[in-house]
């Protein structure tokens, strides 16, 4: 994926797939990354106490359910509740997103989680601005999106940095009036 698209879509994609990360994390690692979180905790519901519907949906976790942290179990059960209210089209979209999430490397997943956390720490006005820009970009005809991506790819790394810095300064000057604090750009990982 090219840098411009990655930048524009990173936060929004994270919003789309992060809830699925609870399903994709290895057993024994909590959402915060704490090892040993798989120890049964006070108040955690056992597999036998799940409803038949929950057991059916959570079947992939049957063998390790009792080793999952209480928080992870709660998240998974909330996911089952949300799942039961989705239409078949919405469920298919979730399945497709999950397939894409599983196809990502651990490094890509970590970057998405990190970007999602960065996005969540942004002021609400900035989050709205990013969502608006994402919707704008997605609303463009595919040819125009391809053209913009290609123009970005053709820019030298120096020109890209200049562009991003000018944009950051513009946001900073505009954001100062709205109470948004601009953060310095940090080097991107590849």
C-alpha cells in the first residue's frame, strides 16, 4: 500500500478492524499486551456457563476459553451480542474484514493498533476531520483515487516530507483557533 493511502486510511481502517483484534490475538496476551493474562480471574464466566448461542459462535475458543482473561472473555461476549444484531450483509462485511485482518503480518497488525490508539487520543474535531477526508477520498471515482496515489508515489521522499510538513503547519495554524494541538511528524515505519 502506498504511503498516502496508508496515511489517509490507517486510522479509519483501524477503526474497522480493531474490534476483531480480540478474536485474532493469541491466547494469554491481553489487549494491552500483558502476558499471563490468560489466568482465570475472579468473576470470569466459564465455558459451561455460556449460552448455547454463545458457545456456537465462540466455538474456536472452546479449548482455551478458561485460560482467557476475564476482560477478553467480556469483549468476546460483547462481540457475540453485537454479532446477533447484524444483518447477513453486515456479517459478510465483518467476515471479509476479519479475513483481511488475519492476512496481515504481526507487524502490520501492531502498526494498525498503534495508529488506532493515536487516532483515539486525537481531539474529537481532529477525528471528525480525518473521517471527513477519508469519506471524501473514498467518494472519488476509482480513476481519480488511482491518479492521486500515483502522483504521491512519484513524489520524491523529500517532496513528500515537505508536503506533510506544510500540511502539518496549516493544520497547526487552523487548529490553534479550534484548540487542536498539532503533533510533530515522526518518521514512518515501512
